[in-house]
């Protein structure tokens, strides 16, 4: 048994770290969200005007709903790409499993900015995609829709966050006892019923974790809209960045940040509840 002094010494550094670098910034952000900017100076007057402005200004609501749609689109596409790949690697890849796993992990070693500028080069008017389409005579002029649009943001974020979806799903599939699958087949279940009744329920924790990763990370992303989004692809994080930067409206930026934090925590709580309920059933 460890002494009380030893436990205190060991636990104090991480507690201080979390308090100083996580809880304290959150507390400051929450306090700023109730203040105002008057004559270019932050006035410490407690009120709810910033939250009211968030819901009353149609521009903020439009950007918020656009962000939710983009995050939902990225989550859906990442799951549609990540789950079949994880399923194939877990059950059918055989000796190619290690190679495929490395191919999925390697893009994580490349800088986010490098991948962003790569997509900008691919989707641009003089980029690879437009050049190929004109070469095979499918288009006569560059397609402007590819770049500086929500489509480009969804495409880039899907590419970046699909590995984060793949990893927890693959881990869940790898931990499924193969004896359960063999028992299902021995009892006469078809491959489809085996997947629906055995594999899918047991892989649900990884599915929920991967979907949550994709949605939360996409919700707070601001580099992808900055690089390939343009005005029509602006997301809520870009709005917060401008409020804390050029606009110098820290209270409103803090209010929006608090609201996004509440959405994130609610999503995590809902995901945990769904996982527990499914596991219980």
C-alpha cells in the first residue's frame, strides 16, 4: 500500500497541469462570455447580450448550421469509408493486413498544412483534377465548384479524419472473439445475419467513438475552411478566430466558444448513453 504522502506527490503535478492549462482557461472563457466590449475596451459588466446576439444574428446562425452540416457530412463519409476498410482488414486482408494498416497510418505522419495545400493544388482551377477533366474532354473550362466551397471542406476533412474513424473501429473488430462468428455460422446464420446480429453490435463502441472523433474534430476545425473553403465554406471556428483577432470582440467569441463546448459535451454524453444502453440490451 502506498502512503498518503506518496499519492499526494504523484497526483499533484497532473492535477496542477489540468487546472492551469485546462480548467482555468475554460473559466476565463466563461467569464469573458458574460462581459461586453464598450469603446474598444472590455467592460466587466455581467450580462447575457453575447448569447442573445448569437441567436438573434442570422449570420452567426447560418455559419453555425453550415458548420453542423459540414461536420455531419464529414462524419458520415468517414464512417462509410472507415468501417468497410476496417472490416476488410480485420476479416479478409490476411497477410496484407500489416501493409494496409501502415498505408492508413502513414498519412498521419504528414503535416496537416501539407495535406491542405495538396488538396488546394488538386482542386484548383489549374489543378490536377480540372486538368484531367479537360484532358479527357469532360469539361471545357475549369470547374470552380471544386475549390472554395463546402464541398472542398468536406472532402479535405474526410481525408484527414478518416484514419481517426478507422482506428477505433478496427480495434473493436479485432477484439471480437472469432468463436462467436464461427458459432453463428454453425447455427446456420448467413454472412449478412452474422454481420447484423454479431459483428455490428460488438463493433458499436468503435463505431460511436470514430463518429464522435470525426464530428467533434470537424466541428472545431478552422484551417480547412481557411485553405479551401472560401466565403461559402466559412465555419464557426473561423468566426471565433476573427472575433478574437481583427474584430477584438473577445466576449462574443467566448460566448460562441462556450456554446460549441456545450454542444460537444452534450454529444459526448449522448454517445456514452447510447453505448451503455446498447451494451445493456
